[in-house]
């Protein structure tokens, strides 16, 4: 029989879906210990991000945050088996969610909804749980270079109900069409995609290239912006998702620059509550203003 990487990936994630929660957590600890040792370039990115964002925190504390971050990251990858192949009842048990009434109320009012989901470790678990509740939802999707990984991730994220994944290569218009049709969108606002469509605003005191699309979409579509804050409890292995009330009068009369800076400050506030939960393996400060040295 010819080797099939896709079949192997399905087998691995199905195993994680069916094994006991305690076993998944053991795998998370093993892979979390290995990750910074094997993925040294990613560990360097995490150290750099933490040093830039928390310069007054002792290095020893930041190293502990790095270790905790890689454990949470590894656990979230293992748990994707549960989210993508597990029984719905097991997902409901593993992911506690609060605030769905905010979305339900807005839907009853006929309001367009833009769920604002910063890059926390529990992002995938939150998306899965929300897609179980909503009849229809749309989100951006970045195609993976490996077709087998792409198939697994795409199918896993569109598992429940009617989920539309819009390729980032298609641009923002496809997502806006769904939003204007009345479909809630799940939007990730805080990655560095270069200078195009971005402004430099402070993130933990460091200038970061940040897309203005969040404020632009909210204004042009008259959408309510609803923050989705998620975390993975390292002690219990359970996920906690908080859907907050919609941001008041956003972006209102603010310029795109000021509105984007306002969102950046909000994300900072949420990150500070538990820094290891943020997706520090991303090169958040990759794009620099003209004349500034690169960090990585």
C-alpha cells in the first residue's frame, strides 16, 4: 500500500480525538517540552517578542513564560484532534463558553456581526465551539503549502453547520459579502502582513504593522464588533471562551489610525492578563518602519 501522509495525519488526529483527556494532556506536556528544543528558530522569536513586550520583567520570568507558552501551544495542537474529529459532547465538555447571548441578541436585531478574535492559543477551540452554536459563519483562511495539512485544517475548521472559509489570497471582499448577507464573521485582527493596508501603531510600546481592515469593515458594513477572548487552562486542560459585549460606537468618528491604535491597546489589555496565552511564535514585529533595524 502506498504511503499516504493524509491518511497518517487523519489517524494521528483521530487518536487524539478518541484518547482520554489525561492522555492528551500527557502528549501536550511531552511535545511542549520538545518544541522549544527542536524549533529553536521559533523559540528565538518567542524570546524576542517577550523581551520587546515586557522589558521590565526579569529574564527568568520571561523564560518561564516561554516554557508555559510552548506547553499551551503544543496542547492546543494535540487538542485539534478533539475539535476536528472528536464527539460533539466531548467538545462541549472541554470548551466552556460565556456570552453567546450577545451574539444571539444581535442576530435577533438583524445586526451584522464581526467577531474580533485576537491570536490567543485557544483560537481554534473558540472557533469550533462558536461554529457549533451558529447556523452560519464565515472566516478568513490561509492556505497551507502542504496540501495534506491544508485538507486536514480546512475540513476540521468547517466541520459544523455552514462554515465558509475565505482564502486570504482572495482579499477582504469575499468576507465582506458574507457579512453584508447577514452572516457573522470570525475575524483575526493582529498579525503582521506587511505594509500594504497597514499602519504602524504601538503594541506593548513597539511600533507594529497593523491592518486597518477591522475598523474599515466595521464602518463600511455598520457591523457590531464583538470581542472573543479565549484561554487554555494549563492546570485542567479545559478551554474558556468569553464573548464580550460589542464595542461601543466603534469606530465612530475615529480615524482609521486612531481606531486601529485603540484596538491594539485593547488587545494589550487582554494579553496582560495571562501573557503565555498569546501567539508569540508569530513575528508580530517583523515589518519595521523605514530606517529601523529588524528584530529577528
